[in-house]
């Protein structure tokens, strides 16, 4: 299969749905809608929603029922980026080559745009009508999930972490939401217990591989393609895989995780080819 | 009935449940847990959760099934206060007589404590196992609810509003969450459609009365009892009911709304006495 085409086609569907869902709520104040749309439109690979779609398809499901979950995951990811970029956190002026939300709308509206996206995500999740998936996403997002990981990350700045401690930060900050993208999509797609267990393993492995690949790109990526400064992690004294393990060992670890993730899918038919392709794409991507 | 005793007893039960729910999640990073608990413990009348409990009781329900909703509502209210107090918004150093969250934990952790409470609220709502109530709360909280109201409030600072525009800000910022406290409690308590409609009317009226009473207290309250500066609204050039209508007309309007709210409950038995008592308490309270 052509994974680039699969990613492009699904990204287009997700982009359209994200804006459609927001546009359906006529009562959102104008400036808040603009701020929420600004960050939703500011690019992004849509990896989490595409994983949800691909995971549903891998177990025989279709794209429509999984779309509210897919868009909710992207809104939660976008909420976390807006808050992460704030002066009180990473203090980033640019994201994906564009001024960050608070540089355009001011800090007050940026905080509320994040809050609005998080709340709206739960409205969307209710349309999926699966209480178990709503709870999974809430747990992956909340104080013992992504938000907890952001606190660990904030407190780790300037601190030399062990590989184990770094892995723990990543598991909270990015791993759990990526994992729930895969398992949530699978649950809505109708997965059985054995399929779910396999897909959870797949999701955990590519979540970590994705983060290692991000760290590597921050070292050797191209600033123009990345849309942010190369080497910003080193400047901010952030612990990263390349800093702790070296660049070559980091690349080897990412490739190993991807191989394991693909191997985990052995019992699946060609319906799981998008998941296999996404795993490979994770370590090959350039931004 | 003795409404003061009813409020005190239910506040104690809610306070205990709030901390118990948080303590059950062992994976929350220590500093984040402290920041979330700090603001949850920092007092508050627990009006929203008590309304949910009283509303469930008014239609024959019991307290236990409504407790996750009740605590979720208080967490969402607390999240909004933490973000509202940030330097980029109201820039308040004190709340309920204590330093605000960001003064104690720093802005970064304060933003994340708010995010954590909002996410955790949705975990709790899932325990209520009522998809309709989760959606109602998400809508009342999100960009066309409370968060939208905070944006309107932020943009209204220093602007002279009409009474209609001010009422619109309040309806979004505080009215919808108070209204959903009443209707959500009623739904979990097993209300029928007619009861729900009546209780929605009650909730809308006391939501507005509560806000007018707040504005009045800001003018003539006692700083020590309030735990914040008297006259801070005037200093911040905020439009308020006393500023627009005058103090006496504002008091008359609050009393009228309370009378209408109580009259709306005419078809209810003595089981709705707590709701009647809360309505009266709204305009009699001193903080």
C-alpha cells in the first residue's frame, strides 16, 4: 500500500471534520472560535486521529463511527500544544512555522482556547456513544496521563534524567494519548479482547518510537521543514534520547521498537497494513 | 427545614468525596496533586454539587449515585477559578483569603492543575454512567458555555455593557454550569420530562440571582468574610448589576428571581425543600 497517500487522504478527511464539528456550534464567541481554529488549522500530521481510523479499520470497522473520537484526540493534542507553548511553560514563539497561539491572540485567550478544545473534545466523544472510550481518553489526558506528563516535563527542565526517568516522562506526556488513539479506535471498530491486547502493545511501542524520532529530528532535522528551531531541546537543557544514548543508539532503539510494533500485528490481515505503514513512517518521517 | 445545617452536612460529604476520588489515582505526580488539592481545599460553598444532590433528592433520588457528578461540577468550577485568577486573566493574588494557585505553585503548574481538574472531572462523570449528563456538562463547560463566558468577560473588561450584554456574559460564564448542576442531578435522580423542565427554569433563575448577589457582595460585603477585596469589580472597570441598575434595584431583581425560582417548584413535595432553602440562601448569604 501507499502509506503517503493513505496519510494524505485521511488527513484531508480529518481536517474537514475538525472544522465542521466546530462550525456546528453557533454559540462560540467569535474571538474564541478564531483562536481554536487557528491552532487546529496550523498543520500537524494528524497522527493520533489517523491511528484511531487505521486501528478501527484493522479490526473491520469503518471510518465514520470513529471520526468523533479521531477529532477529539486531535483537539486534545492541540489543547496540550497551546498550553505547552505558553510563556509559563516552554515559552515558544513559533510552532509548525507559525506564531504560537498566545503570540497571536494573547495569553488569556490562548489559555481559554486550550480549555475550549479540551471541553469540546468531550462533547465530541459523547457522540461516539462509548462510555468506556470516554473514560479511557479522560484517563490518558488527565493528571495521571498527558497533563501529569507535562508537569513532569516542566519540573525536569535543566535536570539530568536517567533513561528510565525520561521514558516515564514520555509515557505520560505522549505515550498514553497515542496508545488510547489505537485502542479507542479499535474498541469503536469492534475489536475483541485478544485484538485489543495486541493493539495496545503496538500503540505503546510506536508511542515511544515516535517520541525518540522527535528527539532525533530536533537534533538533525531541517528548521524549515520542522517549523521550529533545530537544537531547541539542547538550548532548553531538556533531557533527550540522543543526549542520553547518543544519536546512533537512539536511531537503533526507534527502529527496534517499530519492528516490534509491526511484528505484534502478525495475526492481522491486510486490513492492518495502514497500521504497519504508519509504524514505518514514524521513523522515516522528516518533520 | 434548617438550610444552614443541610448545607454544612452536604458540604462535609462533598469535601470528603472530592479528596477521596483524587487519592484513588496513585499515578498523579506529587506536585500536581498538591496543586489540585490546594485549590479544592481552599474553601468554597460547594453550591454546584449541593444543587446536584438537592435536585436528585427533589425527584426521589439518593445522594450516592449523584456524587461523581457533584464532585465533577466542583472540580470544573475550581478549574475555572484557577485559570481565571492567572495574570493573563483577572490577575488575582488572593481567593477566599488564600494566595491563588499560581502564587503558590507558579503559573505553569497552575495552568496544568486547572487542566488536570477538568480532565479528572470527565473521568468522574463516566462513573455516573449517563452519557446524556456527560454531554450536558461538556456543553455547559466548553466554548459555548463557561469557557466562552470567560472569553466574553475578558473582552468586556473596561467596556460599558448594557444590562442585556451583562446578562449574556453571566448566562455563559456561571449560569450554564449552575443550570446543569440542577438538571444533571435531576436526570441521575430519575426525573421525568415535566420535572426536568421545571427544574431547568429553577436553575436558570437562581443562576442569575446568584451572580447578581455576588456583584452586590462585591460592593457592600465585608473583605474579611469575602476573602477578597471589596470593590475590586469597580477597580477593574467591570460592568456589574449594581453599577448598571443601582444597588436597590439589583437587590429587588435578585429577590424577584428567587421568588420565581421557588414558585416554579410549587408542584414538588417537601423533598424539594433543600432546593427552596438554597434559593433563599442565595440572596441572604454574606460571602
